[in-house]
């Protein structure tokens, strides 16, 4: 392998002139090239042209020196930007090397030179770094600059950034003579028409032919993007008129092809822009607010002695917002900084989103009927964004864009200041009595979105829970399984408590009867959300035992047990547990009830043992049956012993086999449903979340001992 030359000396260091450095590092000035076959426009060339249009806009927002701009796209690829501002300076100045040059050379052919380095805290400009327009001139094969001021016309041309003159108009290939005296500017009498002089009394016109060889992309500028940006600028600056003349993207009028001409003159400002951007019918009025805030920022400041000192300076931020909700669900925001469209957003959009939530949440959550106290989730910006259209215009004295393309705003101090002033302004609106009705409309929209989001989150959680339960092959450790499963004859007894399980285990037929003990009253599935129901341990055990899915995913063909028996004590608590289990099966495994596979075990409350050998044990389900049986025995003179069965655990294996497990002798009630609507109505009354209807029903239907409630 050959050795590399490791010599490192002054001859290996290259000093580049302005243009060469720019061409080698184009992305530092114009951003990364983004043109693709799918989007065949050069982003770098588009930024280069925007640097010229931004300077004209600065004449408007920087002091109201202009109120009209015209941008022209010509067939030969040249682009012209004209404004009626003050006109670029044409007197003599000094560049950074101390060389005397004209104002046109200083502003158009010197990087890091410009009028935007002012320390005025209320000077708002789009051009900030003194490299924009100069960089455009350096990448143009020809640029013609015309200035009208002092009732005179001043002209100067540039080739690859060098000042001079061409011997033919509008031809970048014409002979070019470089300027020897850099202070010279061609001065002529202004001989324009009276109409032109009235409309464009003073101002600057810059016409450029960008050099394709200077850019990596051969695609043209994005004329539509530039036009749309200019359109937005007019909304932000009522009183400004911008004309766009486009002879490249021609249109057909009455069968005749003509240049496309757009005239932007919007008197309604950003409120009108919100209205135009809304996709659906408006829901609320448009809220239009303006606010101003001063904040501190530490910056390096060059002292008179040449030393740099970090110094705290005052910054000013002015925010103007217009927001409105429509009946749809889409979110649309246009944000601007010093009239520059920030397509990639930035800290000002983040500040707006947080401010809106902070300011409106306090009001909306305090309004009756909006956000239930039981709801853990509070409105987030995701809820506020549904159907929201916003236009956000920020003016900063020293905005920190993340790149020369100026499509994203940075700066933590600016973000804090913007968030504070927007929060204060929005809170003031929300709490004003005159805006109460509007806040009710907005609050309802946000509340509905929050509830829907929480429901969707719960649905996702439920799907995950169901999937986990359905995919689990592990059976509950308390399950006493049987030998034969997944048949019509296999039975699962859901048993109240471990003691009852022990008694039933001794009484069961282990070939096809399984036992699952549960502890106490399970969750009320008619009162709780499905998410809460699935979090209940007993419910999860039952789902795993069923092994056939849940809800709409339930499949009878996959059942582990063909029949279900609810085995609870014969007291009030046992009855309540049975009702809750029936409700659970109706909500989670409805086909089980619809096909008659769920049974209630009618366990006896009394065991009656006659002394007569020919008679077997007698079982009374309740006090009424007990009185009838004992009355009959007394009448026949048969003596007997009585045992009150307080629970299944006290009944014993022989009793439970006869009354619960043996298909020939057991007493069960099949759970069926004839009138679904009536049943659902009664379930909602007795087991629903509202206490009022239940209390009213109990008062109208008093229970008396001995009454048949079947």
C-alpha cells in the first residue's frame, strides 16, 4: 500500500473567495436540496428567489415603506421582483475591507452586509443574516438591479456576483464588462409614465437568471410554492397588494392561452385566511387575538474596544392568532415568523399548542356538563386539534431560524415568551363573560373529543387484554378440572367459595364435571366499563376456563365446557352473586344464554330427613316449600329431622350429589330470555349505574315476606 503524503503546511490550506465557498457549501445557505422526480422543483433555487422576495416584504413590515410588490416568472427562466419601497441605497459606503463601494454593491455583492443587523428590539425582518440576497446574486448568471429614488433611475448588473454591465438587455449570454470603479452606478432620468410613477414612485426591481450550473438540481424554482407564500404574506399584512405574473404556467381563457395573473389583496387579514382554510362548516366564531411581550435574552455583544461580552438584551415578540373550529376533525395550521411561512413549524407552534390547552382547560373543566369528574383524562391538544384551523403570526426582533431556508423557528427564550403571552391572551378570552356561549360550543367539541379519545384508549386496552386472555393456555390454578372437555356434556360449576368447592368436589362426577371457585361478589358488568370488568381476577379466570373468546369474538364451537352451572348459596348474598354472574354471561358470552347453556343451581335451604325408612330425604328451596312439606308430614304423623343448610359447604357430599350433581335428581333452572328489551330495561334499573331509577322501582314494588317474586 502506498503511503499518503502527510505534509501539512500553509500550501495545503485553501482560502476561498465568497462565491467559491458558497458553491462548495450550498446547503449552508439554501438548505439541503429536496427536488425529486416526484416533486420536480429545486428547493435551493426556490429559497434563493425567496431571499429576494423577503427583502421586498421587509420594506413593508420593517416600517411600512412599501405597500405593493410584483413578482414575475418569465418564459426564459428569469424571475423579477419589484417593490415600491424606499429603493436600495445608491450612495457610497465602505465594505468590511475598507473599500469604497456603492450601496448596490454593498447590499447585493457582499456577504455579511445588510441593513438587518440593527439593535432595535422592535425591528422585525425576514432577512437576518446578510447572506440571502447576496447569495442569490452570486449564483445568478445575470442579475439586473434597478432603483427608483430621488426622481431618478439607477441601474447596475451582476454576473456571477461581479458588478458591471451587459451590452444587451435580458440576455445572460451577452457581453459583460466588469465594473472597475465599484462606487459607480448608472444614473438616468426617470422617464416612466405618470401611471407607473404613481404606482411605483420609488422602489427596487431585481431580475435574476439563476445559473443551473451553480446548483446540483436542474429542476426549476417552485413557482406555486413562492406564489402561495406571497398569498399568505398578504393576509398577514392588510393593505399590502402583491401581483404575480406567470407566463410559464399559462392558463386558457376562451380558448386562448394567456399568462396566469394573480392579484392578492385581502382586507380581512388572518381571520379571512382561517375562513378560507376551513374544510367544513364553521362550528364557532373566529377568535382573533393580538399580544405583545418583552423578554430577556443573553447574546454576545461586540464592545467598542473589540472585546466580546455576553450581555442581557431586551427582545420584543408580537403574536397575532386567529383560530376557529369547524364540524370536522382535521387540524390545519399556518404559522409565520416575520411574514415568512414556517412550513416545518417550530417553537412558536409548540408554544401555541401548550398555551391553548393551559388557557382553555381551566375554563372548560370548570363548566358544568363538560368533563365528568370521574374522567381521569383531561383534554389534551389532540382533542383541541379536532376541527381546528389556526393562523399564527409571530414577529420577533431576532428570530432564530434553524436554517437559512427559514422554515422552522428555534429558541427556548422565544418559546417561553410566546407561550406566556398566548396563554394570557387566550385565558382572558376564555374567562370573559361575553364569550361564555362561544366557550360552551368549543367546550362541547373538546369534551366530546376527550371522551372519544378515552373510549378509544379503553378499547385498545380491552383488545390487548382480550388478546392476552384468549391466547393464554394456562388454566386458573383453583380450577378442579374434569377428564372430558370440549363436548356438549362437559359441565363447569362456578362455585361460591373454597368450602363449597370442597363439598362439591366430593359429590361431583369427575369425568365431565369441573369446578371453579370464585371469591365473593364479582364485578357488576352492567355498571363498570368493559376495561374494568376484564381487570377483575374472577372474570379473567372464567374467560380462561371458557376458552372461546369474549364479546364479539366469542365462538361457541371452541367452548371447553358445554354447560355452565351457577352454584351459589341459597341466601341473599348467593342470589346477588348469581345475578352478577348471569349479567356477566349476558355481556361477555351472550350466545351461551341465547342457546340455553347457562343454569342456576337451585340449592336447598332446608334438609328434611323423615324417620320413615321408605321415604328419602326431602329438600325445601325456601320457607314456603318448607312449610308445605312439614305440614304434610305433620298431617301424616311422620316424624322428621330438619337441618337448615346455611351454605353449600355444610350440605355434605350425599346431599349435594342428589341436589346439585346428579342429572337425574338435581334441581336447576335454565336461564332463558324471551323479551330482550324488557330484560335489558330491568337490568339497567336493578344493576345500572344510576341510583335514582332503582330507588324509584323499589319504592313502587315493596317486597313482602312470602311473596312469590318469580
